[in-house]
C-alpha cells in the first residue's frame, strides 16, 4: 500500500550528501551504514577530505520530497535510506530507499505507528 505525502519538506541532507559524493574530487569513502558510523563511535576516519569547495554552493544532483521525521539519512552500498512520519489520514511511519546517484525511489515501506498522547489537530 503506497500513500502520497501532503506538501512535504525537501530533504536537504540527502541533497548535500549526494552533492558531496559527486564533487570533482575522486575519493573512496567508507559507508556510514549504522547509527554513529561503521564502528558506532561517531568518529569519521576518512582521509583526503575536501577543505574548501570550488564554488560557494554545490550543484543540486537530485532531491526527494518526504515528510518530517526523527532521523537523518543513512548512506550505504549506493543507496540512501531515510525515514519519515505521516499523521493524516492515519499515523504511519515510512522507510524510503533511494538510489544515491539518481534519487530514484527504489522502495518505500509503510507501517502503522500511532503515537499515544500526541495531538495532531493544531
């Protein structure tokens, strides 16, 4: 069952991550496949990090509209995963999987997730 979000915010984090992946610098980067990184310690061990970009603003590679949520994106194996939450018509959470090069939605999983004691009529 696939639902469409009402006007949603654009995930700028995904765009920034994707843009960084496609700068003119050739690097091999470690995946960040889980919370706080590969070793779950919040330490970024990359070398050869770009200190300054060639332009003041990175070119937009792709964007995806999602609703608000409680997590940041995870990038691994050429895919970007991110979650969001819809409250109308029903309270559900979604997990989205995007192709990191094109932004194409590869799949979306939707599940019921009612939060007790939270008003959504404001």
